C-alpha cells in the first residue's frame, strides 16, 4: 500500500470536486475524494463500520476489519438528461479474496428515492431494473463435481467481469488481465475506462483496464439510453477483500432524444414442445415495408410445461422460409431442466422480414406425450420480434445460404469435406461489404475417439479467394453462461455450444470487395479419424451458414 498512499499524498488538495462542464456535446462530472461530502450516500448492510471517505479515496470495503460485509455508495443525482455516449473512468484497488464489487448506473426514472437501500444479493453480479451494471467477481473456487451448482470445474482464474442490463446478466468473461492486487505488495490503483455507445436498438460496451481490452464494443440488444445516477457496492464473505475507489469521472457526450419504442411482432405464442410438437410452423405478418428500420431483435423464451421441464439439453433452431429456401435465424441449446429468455440481434436477415412469412421452430426433444396434459413435460415457447426505427451502420441487402446440414465427422468413407463443396458466389451490385456467418456445433461422444464431436476441439480453416481464416470450434466459458446453474454437465467445455445458450456464429468480415466479382469459398476442417466400431451415435457437425451483403 506504500505506493498507493504516496500517490495520494502527492495529489493537489482540491477537496471533493464536483465539476460540471456543459456545451452542446459534452458534460463532465468528477469525484475526487479529498474530503467528505454530504451529497454522497454511504451505507453498510453487513458487519463492519461501512464505507468511508478517508486518506483521499473512497473505502468501499476494508477487508482487514470484518467478515461478511456488504457496503454501497450512491452518488449525487446529475440533471444533465440523456445522452448517446457515456464514458465512466475511475481508479480502483481490489485485492484477492471474496466476494467482489460492482458499478451500477441506476435508472432515475425508476429509482427516485434517496433513501433507497439498494440491497443486493451479490454486488459482484449487480442487477437493477432498466439499468446497466458492471460486476467484478473474484471468488469462484474450483470444484471436482460434475453436476453441482459450482461451475469452475477446470480451476480457471477467478477474475471474472460481467455486464448486466435490465436485471439480467448478459455476459461474463475471465478478464485477460489480472486486476486483483496483492495486499502484501505495493500495487497501485488501476485505471478503468467504461464506454457505452447507444445505437439503434441496443448499445455497445467497451471496457479497458490500464489500456488492456476486456470488452470491445460488445453489443447488448434492446439496451436504450436513460437518465442515471452512479452507485457502487462491494461485499465479502468468510473470506475478505479490500475495495477502494478514486478519481471517478463521468463524461456524457451527445445529448439524445428519448428512445422510441420498437414495433412488436408476435410470431410464436405458447407453443408446447414435446415429441409430437418438436417441429412446428407459424405464419407471421411482418411489416410490408421495412426500409425505415435499423435493427431487428428476436426474443426467444422457454417456459415450463405443466408437468415440468425436459431435463435434457437439446438442440433447437428458428428458421424463416423465403419461397423454397429456408434460412436459420438462430440456433440455441435448451438448458438442463430449466427455462430461459434470450434476445438475439437478427438484423442481418432484415431483407427477409417483409410481408407474410412462414417461421419454423425445431427442438430435438424426445419427451414423450402424456395422456394427462397436466403431467406433460417439455417447454412452452414464445418468439417475438422488435423492429427499431432508425438507420443501421450498414444496411443488409442480400443473403445467400452457403453450407448446411448434419454431417458425419471422421468417417473416411463419407468425408465431411464432400458434404461441404466449394462455393462460387457473385457479389451483388451496390455491395460495399459482406460478412460470412458460420454456425457449427459438434455432437456425439464416447465411444467415439476423443469424445467427438461434442467434447473434441476441432480446428477449421475457411479460404476466401485463397485468403485464409482460421478458427477453433471450441467453447471454454460454458460455466460462465448466464443461464446457470443447471443440472447435467452444464459446466463442461464443448465444441461450439453450451447448454442454455444461443450458439454464437463465427463471423468473417469482408471489406474492399467489388460488385460483380466472384467470391470463392472453401471450408476445410482439421483431419480426424474416428476408429470406434459398433452401433452408436457417431460424431457429427451441424452446419448452417450464410453470406450477408451490405450497402
């Protein structure tokens, strides 16, 4: 701590500064904790003396004092209105231990009472209605159990950072950079920069720690700007941590109008899913003219049937039919024995969302039909689409399917490559850029060699006009999936998917392309030989892919 205290002793003594700078683009608020200020609300909800302002910084939690602390602070309300870009930078010192801390930008249209306690079950995973939060979780100890609620089966680093919107965790990652200090060392505060940029139908989140990128324009569908006030909280358990904050600066850039509500299109309502209804078709009336829309978000929910959930993880997909061609809008994997709700950006398919269309829903369930409907297990599914008015950054103008199907992997008598022929695609007129969107999931396990294809890492290469793009079909963050905990082996690494999640595509961006030219596409999987014998489910890869052209 010597280095940290030396830094504060050398600071210019300005007192607690609340500096407001206004012009047509920028407003700034600065909090520098040299003295106490009555406008900052300090509250302690657990053991210990609570948070304090001391030695020139905010002591959110002092881990050396008491176990089982839970403290939070609420900063003064700022009346600058709503803006399109938020930048919050601050210095934070946090040590190893438990549990962690969080930053909350609470919505003042909802949270208007200064006496609000803001009691959180987990400040390291903060969540408030219609508010954005940032969580720092430093305690996720390893487990050797396959099926329990604890996820860190592979003993991965316990430095997790999560993004939250509207009372729901959106994503959680292991920080690539060690932000936890050694309390016995001389580590100083680290500099954090959070940037939120609101776009049509959502927001992009970026986070830097000492210039190290943690999130780079991570898109949260449906997140819209709002008036906020800053709050922060931290907590300990039987293990303790220390969390100090200093030099908080809030920049609000580009005043914005209140966001417009999207147009909502219901597509699937209360659709039961069990073996008799694992495939269903639905007629949907999309807008007849969609040129004024800049974003389309699909909401997909799995609810509980009267007899309970299907206990297994099953592959599912949502398709849209355009004439005789079927396009996969998204692929998902059901959770083990529970439901969930996802928001999926499907703007790439905007040219298809026009007029009356058939939507197909498939879930690979084998849950038997019960004679008594009240005993029926499975899921109840709802799907709707939110259409947001505005101009997209780039407008999709055409979509072409590339490779699809459910193909065996590792059989020399039926090579995977023979089912994935090279493609020659002409670039449409008015195209300025394109994106190759590839969705692949691996299925099958023991007695296949290497537990292929569900539990085997698989390298692959795509050639586009002889330019190489390489990728690993492997997902190592299944245990951080916001749909947790679950039953089954929900925490295990897998070939491109996790139980209870949307399957994320491999996206390859193509710039500097010329309308009228031809794209030559090849998909080359790594060599794999499955030598297992007998009657069992062999390794397979499930393919859907498209190329999207933009103007």
